[in-house]
């Protein structure tokens, strides 16, 4: 069974971790080409802040159901952390 998700706009950085199962994922910007990859338990991806017009679809490939954990980190925390580590926040870019 293929599942589909179009995440809402979110000003936070989102960390998504697969906590159970395995999935075959495809993602794209709306009306763009699909790009596929697989994920197994313990793997994660980052979704940069403000990423709009984006969708995912996936199929569970493991015998057990897939479960995910989503953690939203506010941009101010990312900037404060970059500054504390000696970085220049204005020159930093978060990529997936």
C-alpha cells in the first residue's frame, strides 16, 4: 500500500527519524520529478525550515509497520547554536 503526505509549511527545521520498519520513499517538489531512496530503522532526514510545495509517498517494505518520530527545531535555536560554535549564522545553509 502506498501512503502519501504533503507536509504543511513549517518555519522550523524538522528532523524525521524512522523508529521502526523499513520504507521505500519517493519525494518531489510539486510538479517536479520524483526522487527515490530507501530508509531503514534508525535512519533520518532533515527538512529545512520553510520548505513549501513538497510531497512524499512511500511503501512499507518490512513485515512490521513503519513508525516515525518528528522533531521540530525552531530557527532561533539553530542560529544560537551556530553562533555558540563559532559559526556565522548568516553564512550557514541547512540542506537535506
